[in-house]
C-alpha cells in the first residue's frame, strides 16, 4: 500500500492467547507478523515481484462515546500514549477533546468495543482512569432552505474588519456530507476570500447550534456579497461565513439526528414473540423474519442506538442464554420531537425544528 519494504521478524499462528511459530501463513489462516514498523490496519503486504493491493476496508463512523479522565497526574502521560497506540491499531476508534468541557472522549462502534478498549488501556498500558457513562453520538441537520445576508463589521480605531456574504443553505440527502458552491459573478468577492468563507462554514459545522453536535448533509451556495479594499481580510470573511452558518441553521428548522442500528437477532422459535415485542418497545421497526436453523428464528430490524444499551443482558434473560444478536450502523434519522427536547434540555417556550 505504501510502496515500502517491511522487514518481517517472525511469523506466528494465533490461537486465542497462544502463539505458535510457523514458517508460512496460508490463505484462510489467522496469523501475525512480529516486528513490523510501517504497516497499519487495512494495508496490504505482498511479494515485491508480485505487487498487489487488496481493496481496503470501508470503516463506518463511530456512533457511541464515553469520557475518560486519568486518576492521577502520573496517569495523564500514560493515558495519552495508550490512546495513541490504540488509535493506530483500530481505525474505528476515535479520540477527541471536547472544547467546551475539556474532557477526553473515546468513540467506537458499540458498548463491547469501548469496554474492550478500556480494559486494554488498563491491562496493557497500566492506565488508571475514571470512565464516564456511555453517550450517543448525535448529529444536527436543517430541514428547509434558508437564505442569509450576513455583514461582519468591526471598527477599532486602526484598520477595521469588513466582510459581507449572501449564502443559501439547504439540506442534502442523508449521507451526502457537505457541499460548497460559489455562484458569485463580476468579482463582488475576490477569489482569495472564497476559501476562507468555506473554511469558516466547515469549522462551525463541527459544533452545531442546537446542542453542539456536528452538522451534516448541508449545501451552502455563495450567491453574493461585497468587500472593502482596505478593511477586508481572510479572517473577516472566515468569521462572516461562520456567523452566516449559525443564522442559517436557526432559520433552516434544525433538528437532532440519532444513529439507527441494523440488528439481526437469532432466537429459539418459542422466544420470537418476546423479542419482537422488546424491539418495538425500544422504538424499533421489524423488517423481516426467516428460519435460521432448526428451531431458531432470525429477526431483522432497525433500532435507535440510544435504545440498545444493555441489550445483550436483556436478550440473555429472554432466551435463557440461547439468543445472539449482531448490530451494525445503518443511518442517521430524526429524533422524535419530545425526546429531542428532553435531550437538548429545552423549556416549553423554546422553539425546535420550526
């Protein structure tokens, strides 16, 4: 993948916690190479005389987060080192610092994923840390088109700051991300200021207006504006773009989105009714059922991530330990209004999604 040579120290066959030295690993074997320095997850190793790159894995975005804090000052450096090493190994694991709270947030694909990472952090790296409760990774999106005419002016005695932009914001289809279009003509805004406007919008999208969650699926079309030959600057237009986005989100009927998981539950036929009832009670939708094996049914459905905490324990109690389930991220969907108002801590007088 990187067109570099990699020296292989040893080949080992892996059996749970045991390792056995071998001279060859064949297709289908689960093995490991000891001593590689430049290879990371998802990359291809091959013979130099037969170059080959296998298709890389498309990793979904993390949908669940926890906060961690080192117990002592000594654990602080060890924590940073441990998280860096774990993130290098696992592309589905993300680490970020919340600008508003200063907390270190770990994001992953589910409860078990984060449990394993925290356990490894403590066991392999000797880090003692306080772990916060699980949190769902929400998103924000607008529901209708909004036009914003934003003028940023600051005069402080010397050279001032001036930027004027006219931007249309509109929602995109789910999963489309962000799109920026420049439709200005006649040089009303010089070319060197277009990129700062887009940058200002992108930065503000990272912390949305409703609850500080990332804003997604948005198209911004720059249609007009003006500049001042002396007072205009990159920073002024970046700030104008950021301010325009925040006003556009408020005008565009912003709503909260939650991750919805695609699940498949395999249970004994006698427990099918209990499992379906439980999924529906978790705001889930049943998509279908089919015979899995003798005496076992597979139930498929969509369930919000927020409702799936502790599901493994519930399923075990329903089925006397015989039920299993798999879960993967499907899409983001709007949170019901009443629930969204509770999550955001809105009062009866506060507007939401209008």
